[in-house]
C-alpha cells in the first residue's frame, strides 16, 4: 500500500502510522544498511499484531509519535515538518540503534572478525556521594519504563486473581494496553536458612509496598546500574543506608540517623521490586487496544519475566543477643527484560532533582508526582525545542491523582499550591496561566470540566535544568568525564612534592578556597582521597572543588570543608577548634 494519495492534512489511521513513518523516513535513512529492514518491519506489522519490529524502528516510532508529536493525531504535514525541524533530535535517538544493528549484522556475517568484548570500566567515584553533590540522579526516559514505573507506584492498580496472585495492567496515556505486571510470592534461592526466612518475611509484606517510595527505588537502582561497579555476574551492591543517605536532606541541625525501621521500609520495597513479573512479547511490550481483546488466546500474556534478580543478602545482628534484626544490603541486577532500559549507549536519560526523591511519599505525594512529570516533559520538550508549550490543567490534575472526595475549589487550590511549592524549592522557575482565570465562572455547574480544566499553564524549568536536558547522558560521556577526573588527580598529586620536616610550609591564611585546601593537603602530605576521608566528603567532590569544577556548591560539603579548614588553621596557632 502507498499513502501518496492520502491528503496532506488528513489524520492518519492508527494501522497506517508505521507505513506513513517509513515512507517519510526512507530518504533520510537510505544510507543506513540496517534501515533496509524497516520495510519488512512495516509489512509484518500490518499482517501480524504481535510482530515486534527492529529496535531501530521502535526507537524511530517512539521518537516521532510519542516524543515529538506527543500522541497528537498525525498527518503527513506534521510528519514532514518533524523531519525538517527536528531531524537532529530524531538522529540523536535512532542512530545508536542503527549502529548497534550494523555491528550485529557484521558479526553475524564475519564471525571470525568479532573482537573480544571490551571490559566494562566502571566509575571510580562514589555514585551516591556524586548524586548528593550534584543534587540529581538519572532515570530512563523510555515510555515503557515510565508506564511500568507508574504501575508499581499505586497499590490500587493491583487486583487479586482467582489463582491468588495480584495483577495490574500496564496502560499508556491513551488507554492502550502495553502489558501486565504480576506480583508473586516466589522467593529467591538463599542457601542460608536464616537469611532465606528473613527474605521470605520481606516478600510476604510486599503488597503493601507499592507506593511512590517503591517507584523512587526503581529510579535509584537504575541510576546506580548506570554508573556503579558491577561484579563478573553483573550484580551491583545495594545498601539501604546509601539510599537513606541519598533521601536525607542533610543539614547541620538535622543529622542523618539510621533506624532499623527505615532500613526495613527500603528493603521491603526492594523485595517488592524483585517479586514483580512483567509480561512481554519477545522482550518488548506490545501496544494493544484493550477493547479488541475478547479472549485470552487473542493476545498471549502468559510469558512473564522477573524484573530484578537478587544474588545474596546481608543480615544485621543484634550486638547483645546475636539475634538477626533484618536484611540491610544485597546484590541486585535488573533482569534482561529491564536491562535495555538502563543501556546508556541506547537510551536517553532524564535528570531528576533530588528534591523530588526526598519529598515524603506520605504527605508530599503531589509534589513528587508533578515534579517527576514536569522533569520528563521538560526533557522531551527540550529535545523538540518547544519548552513554552502550555500544559493542560486537566492533564496536570490527572497526573496528581487527587482523592475523588475533593471538590473543584480544593483541587484548584491544591494544584496551585503544589506549583508554588515547586517554585519555592527551585524545581520550577516560573508558572502562570496562559490567559487570566475568569473568576465569574469558578464554582458554577461543571466549571472544572467545561472551563478550568481546559485552561493552559506555562511552566518553565530553571536554566540549570535546561542545560542538563541539552546533554546526552551516555556511557561515553561518563567515561570521558571519568578520564578527565583521573587525569586532573594525577596532575594534582604529581605537584605535591614532599616537604622536609624542618622546612614546614606556612599554613594558608584567609578564607576558604581551593588554593587554601590544596596547601593544607600539601603540608600534611595527604592524598586527595585521604583528605576527602578526613573531611567526610566524597573523593570526587573534593577533586572537583580543588580543580574549580564544581557545578554547584552543596551546603553540607562546604560546611564540612570549612570545619576541616578551620581546625587546621587553629592547630597551627596552637588553639583547639572549640576555642
């Protein structure tokens, strides 16, 4: 079939969308050998609803229809304009998949030329400390990942089946079914009976663990997976104390106190994540119109895969009685079905402000939900260069999911209060209605649905968020950053010449500065890593400070450096820090 006769401004039927996209993209990607498979993808998608196209065509489809057009009805004019105005964004998303498919084709054709896989170098810096220092973590922007994340954040979505399991549909914003999530009380194989029993106790409490904190942990684990050292089997070390440190809004008057109940809350939700099984078709979620599913055999949802795999656990024991108190750490990795969403060479990641993670999952749920939603939308709108595109009020209200008992006046007050709070916290730069609210219509019959809900808001991010969203967060970028840091450290340490004891250098005077800290390190004959340990900050944080590469100054870290600096100044004067 050819769509050339289709009028330019006629809405393209859903079943024709793949073909229309292929015909528009054909000339742009003609020189890519891997793109030659797209014609077969389109033909097979038309014949078989369960056919899974190549990864590159899926990336193209998602970029154009979901990211750039954002689900709006597509026409040939809109497709053509997208390829003219946003070709850089399209290439940015699709090229990695085309390159990967090209390499796979070459390896299959010439297996004797296949090189040994490169060793996956891991980041040398402390992942959690680095996130705290930059007040940001990275989460996958993949839409299927987002729909899964939204599913596990709401307990009410899981319904008990006749078999005694709990199942939830994974549904997109249009109401199309993308898959199923199922909670199972299957436990992992742990040789130690005591540890196995503790883990089973966690698993048995997982149904009550589906909330915003569980969804936060999914994002935190994905961030750690992106950056942290992995063992030979692909597992990373996950420690509940590290998560508590990340979620703690550290100030001098509010020091972090680790409580067993807080550890239990974290580990119970990790157990919930490892107990969720996702149904996929060939490891890909397929979009299906729910209304067209009339029987089980029309769409097979019987193949389920575990989301996360657990290798081993660590148990805390009471120092006096020796009794086990609970699991506080473990080794974890995403199962293959999830791993592609954490592949930094293929996926686009969004930068999340740590304040969104730190908001209470009990009484600040609305702040978490809207802060996260805006973060994703700003990244998408940065790619499509339409940051000032208005947000519909009704869309924001649906995102916040207010209790049904709220009337329209309360809903409006709550929404505006959430936006004000996000602005006060620096997550939102400014917000305003695109047109003044006609107060004479407020409170009248169906005023929310017929009037206020149809209004639009302009919500702008801070400049720092815009700058972050213009970056591509990928393994190559991170490796370059790592090499630069190591190079700077080597230069810094090479310049630290030993000073004879009889010729002790004069301690620096004046206010705190990178030069002053550097001089103390030289006088005390410390390495950067040792000095960081003394100060109580991450090695990478101190290194960036010494090289004047700080993107932002974390008040906690600066306070610790100031205390350490003043202690050394006072020591040279023969005074104690207290004096």
